[in-house]
């Protein structure tokens, strides 16, 4: 469950999703830009990597296992950031999970 418009309509405590992984497998991942925004990026678009916070040269490593590890790491960090932001919004609406 990673439809961004739904995040703000329903206060989920927990969801299940493989989007953080599926996107990476298909060459697209969520990343945090240097300006702090969450964005999708095509990993083959090497020119866009200056916008990614924490990007490394291993994102394009010829060893696919190494490249995927770094791509997964970026994607996981972005989804963790989304979780914190959405939780904060629901907290401001008096929906709080312990």
C-alpha cells in the first residue's frame, strides 16, 4: 500500500508493500534529494544523481548485487522518511499510535 494520495485519507497503523523493492528491480527508486524532497529516479539516468542525498558510485556498479544493495538502501531511507512525515501529519490530526 504505497499510493501517496491514500496516505492522507486513511490513518493506517501498518501496511504491507513491496514498492521499495519492486521499483529498484525495475530500475526506478524513491530517493531523497539534496533539497530534502522525495522523488522517483530512474537509475539509468546518471545525470540526476547529484540531486540524491547519500548516493554513491555503487549505484551503477557492474556487480549487480552491489548496485542493488545501494539502490535498496536509498529506497528504504526514502520510505522511512515518508513514514515519519505521514505519521507527523496524522499526529497533528490527533491520530496517535503508541
